[in-house]
């Protein structure tokens, strides 16, 4: 069964270009020129990933992203923001809202397809990861894709979950931002290292006091502590 991508883009030439390249790589593709129609499509059809422009008529991409991330049936759909707005503040807002990736126009169709494949690949559960990991008050049930802090479940996005698992599997080991991009995002580049910082910040906030176990190693990257401080 083909994986289905929803493209939300008001520029007809760009949406046609994206649709052509996705279908060439055996994806099913739905296209909407505005956020309202896109929400209607999501109500009627399933989607495995969303490619979203920010500058849309009426409702912009940021607001669209807020809506779907608050909807239980839609919040786990991976999302790529594809936009001409390349300022750092826009990137950070997009990632804070839950976007899995942020690509600035003009873009390479080939790179876009590769990023789509990478996100879909990491969103699928891996059969070999069926263990529980406990570090301090944090427990991860990899098979059930659940995280508990002091036995209370917290909700993470797929990216946050994979980032936490990667760090917890090797406590004390320092991961560079570039290594985390390769392992978690499947991106072999040093251009988007700010993406890691943004997701680490959000992950720490969700973990509460246990978030202190994720340490910043200045000039290098991040590690998960082997033991948790006692309050």
C-alpha cells in the first residue's frame, strides 16, 4: 500500500512540482491550496505525512500546525514545513509547534523526497527495539512507545521519543549535534544543528525535573546522565 502525503501549498506550480516528484517515488499525493480544505481532507482521508507551506491564504501554516497538533487523531502525523520564510525565528516557531523538519524555498525536489523518506522511515517502529529502559525516574517502554516519569505517563512527539531513547540507550555517552541529526533525523549535514537544540529544550520541559538528566556538554553536544540528582 502506498504511503499518502498531504501537500498544503497555494502556489500551483510548486504543488505540481512536489506532487510529480512524490508520485515518481511511488507515494500517493493529496494537494490542497489552503488550510481549511486540508483539514477537510484529513477528516476524510488518512495521511502518513504533511508538507506544509506557512504563507497560506486565510489560515497560515503556523495556525494549521497548532490545530492538528492539538487533535488526538492528527497530532502524530509527521510534518515538514516548506516555506520561503527562512529567518531563524520562523524555524524555531515551526519546530516548537511540532514540525519534524523545516525546509526553505527554493528547494531541491530530490532533497525533499529524501527527507520525506527519512521521516517516514524513523516514524515506523523497529522490531528489534522491544525493551524497557529506566534511568533515574524516567522509564521508556520502546515497544509501546510510552514514556513515564515517576510512573506518570508523559506525551512526546515521535522525534522527541526517538531523541530520548537514543540518549538513554548510552548513558554518559556524549552525542554531538551532528551525530544526533544522523541518528534521530537521518540527516547527514551540519546545517540544521539548531533543530537539535530546539527539540532538546522541549524534551527537557516535558520531563520536568528529570530533564536535568539531559546535560549539555559545551562545545560538543548532549548526554544523558547515568544517575539522577536527589532533591
